[in-house]
């Protein structure tokens, strides 16, 4: 009898069907939508979560975990890509995107959460079996076991170049921002290493939900009755939901009497509304009004003074959002669909004009973390003509003695001070107003006369505002 025949027969292990984890499958689906359709997580995730709750698959803890997995993975994508690249035997671009999404989700669980190592690896491998198949699940298992050998700090020592050799690339890997974005933010900030590190770290923190009580329709006192609600730091109309509250559960938000609006956005509207004028104060314009947050606040403030707001938006569907935001405003207003570079109104019509122009959105990377990976330096060239044209329209649209607010949700100097400087040269009968005294309780607004807000200094998006008066 041969040796082989003497060995006891071992039956093959029965095939085990992969166990579907609704939380991780949903997180994977959200990442695929962001990657495949250029969708934004803040638009994709809510309907997925709502459907999961309606199907009975999720409770509040499940929703919180899914949200953390999606946003945490997107925020740290650059860091995780560098780590994963050191653990695979091929260029990262040759790894199938769905596989890379599963690896990134696994890396975040291992390095960015308190999920135990064995649970993070096993859950990710099980997810891979469900969405990728057994073959690629083995690859996921091998890579994640390598990643699990070190914590995040240990990996950063291995994959990030030393700061002294390449400061920008070091910060890009450690804080998960493209190198060109690090460079641009550093230029705009004008500070040292500590300042830029604080800003980049703030971009990777989950922002709290901020509400605005629209004057004449709601009050902060009403909003503060909500669970875990606290008053905003700077705006008299702001209330923050400190524990990730659901805005849709707030009655005033459902009824349109309050809205979701970053405090920086509120401050821009307030500064324009409070700027001193020479002459009447009856006609206001929001020239790039979509999706309607600033327009709703401006319209409410205008109504208190007997003024009328015209809210103009080029895109019809966004104009519809503006109309929805303004519905029920206590005073007169008008919403129109129009191209701000070819305005239907006559020059010199308005007393106050806001132009919150299209931009790269580098000031809102906390809320849209995927934007940092989509934007390219050449995008600045695409936005520049539109930004200048819209500011030119604003300066033509305001009467002598009136005020224009030029705003962006980007601190990039090419989108802020460079645009303002160019247009002031083309419109010599204008002057910059020092905007800082209009927000007297807000510190660190910059050297003036314009205003730059920062996530790490003010807890807001990095909104920029320049106020310009037409003098003749």
C-alpha cells in the first residue's frame, strides 16, 4: 500500500457563500458612484442611506459607520494610495478601480478607525468576495495583511518624503492633498509650517452641520431647542448641530424657514448687507444665486428694510432650487434664469450686488473631499474668464454709491485678489471698502481690505470676500 493511500481522506471544505454586510456594501457603492460618475458623496450618500433605512437594513449606528467609511476614505485617499502602492507589485493605475476602492475602505478601517485589525481585514475580504469574487478577494486579503503590519504613523514614516527634502510633497502625502493644492493654499495662507499643517488637517475633519435661521421666518432660539444644537460662533443666525444631526428632522428646515448654510457663507451675506451705502437701499441683486442659501438670507435681510432682492441664476434647475429656498420670504423678491455675463437688467440698476462666482471650490474640501482629486491647475484658467466677466457685470450693474460683493469659496489667489485687482484696473471709478469692520467679532480676517476665512481659524469654509464701491 502506497504512502498516499495510507493517508486519511480529508473531504474538501464546502463552499461558503460570502456574507453580505449592508454597511460596507453601501459604502462601496457610494465610492463607485463617486469614481464612475464623478458624483459627489454629499449628493450620493443621503439617498442610499434613506433607502437602507426604509428597507430596515440600517439603524443610526449603521448610518454613522457608513458615512465615516465613505468620507474618511475619500479624505485620506492620497495617503492610502501611497500606502497601498507600497504593498502591491504593480503600478497603482493597473489595479482595477473597484479593487482599489475595497482596498481603500480596508485601509481606512485599519489606519483611520478603531475597528480591530482582524475585524477590518475579515470584513474587507468578505466585501471583496461579495462585490469582486473569490479570486480578487485573495489579492485584497494579501494586501491588507501587509497594511496591517504598521499603524498610520509608521506608514507615513515609510511613504512620505522627509519634510526637509521636499516640504510640499511631505505635506501632500501626510495630509492627503494633491501637491499643487498644498502649494496654492500655502501661498494664500502666507504662514509657516504650523499654519499650513493646521489648515490641511482641518480639511480632513468632518464638519458639523450648520443651520441658518432666516430672519422673519425663524429664530436661533427655535433652532437651539433641537438636540445637541449650539449657537454659531460668528453669525447671529447660525446654529450648529454638534453630533451630526439630520437637518431634515428639523421642522423649520423642512418648512423652509431655516436652511443648511455654512457660517462663512452667512458672514459673506451679512457683510454685504451691512456695508455702508451712499443713497437709497431698495434694490439688491444676487447675480449667481444657485443653489439659494445666500439668496434666501439676503432676501430675508432685504425684506426687513423694505428692499427687494432679484436672484439670478444661469442654470434652470439651479434657479428652481433658488425659488424653493426663497418661497415664503416675508418681503418681495424675484427669481430669474439669466446668464450673469449677459444680464437682462440695465446698468446701474442695483444698490447692492453679490457675485459669488463659480470657482475651484478649494475652500470647501471638508465638505467635498473628492473635489481635491478632481481639480487640476488648468481649471483655474477655465474659471478665470467667467470670474472676471461676472465681476465686470456686477460693477456695471450697481449704481454710483452702491456696493458690490465679490465672493468665492476658494482662497486661491488666482481666484480672489488677482481677479479683483484686474477688474479695479478696468473700472477706475471704483474703490475697495475695508470689509473687516463689518464683522467686528470675527478675528484673523487678514490684512484687508478684503476678508479671507479659514477652516482652522474660524471653523468655516475658506470663503473670500471683497467689497467694492462704485464712485462715479
